[in-house]
C-alpha cells in the first residue's frame, strides 16, 4: 500500500467519524428540544394542579391528586415543589413516592452556556 493510499484511507475514516458525530449531535439536539417541550408542558400541568389545590379551594383536590400520583406512578420529584408542598400541607404524603415511579433509563442534559 502506498503512502497516498494510506493517507486517503485514513482521511476517509476521519470523514466518516465526523459524519457520525454530526448525526449524533443532530439527534441529541432534536431529542433535547422535544424533552424541553415536554418539560414545559409538564410544568404547565403541575401549575394548573397547584391552582386547583390552593386558589380554587377544592376540598378534595389534594387527596385526588395524591391518589392519582400513586395510581399512575408519577415521579413527583420531577414536579414543582409548590404543588408538592400544597398537597402535603393538606395531609397527603406524595414525596418521596410510595411506589416505583416512572423513570427513564437515561437523561439528556443540556448545556445552555
């Protein structure tokens, strides 16, 4: 094998590595954007529940929400603390969960620097 052939071969491998890295970056960026979208939606829903528990004065809202957290195995650690505190102030323990919460095998961590 000549030096030019070896250089061409190495160059091709490096190009392939760069292409794979670009694909990984694109995939992670797309997944990260979707994760952020879903986190915002989850936060909005938690804020709505907090409003039901605190501002609208529903007597049974805290108990119903705490029961539903258990039924659907909600990871209450992912929710805003105001909601959890409001429910627990009304006598219902929701954190730490009394059940095996829904948890992903891995997490996408965003660097927003």
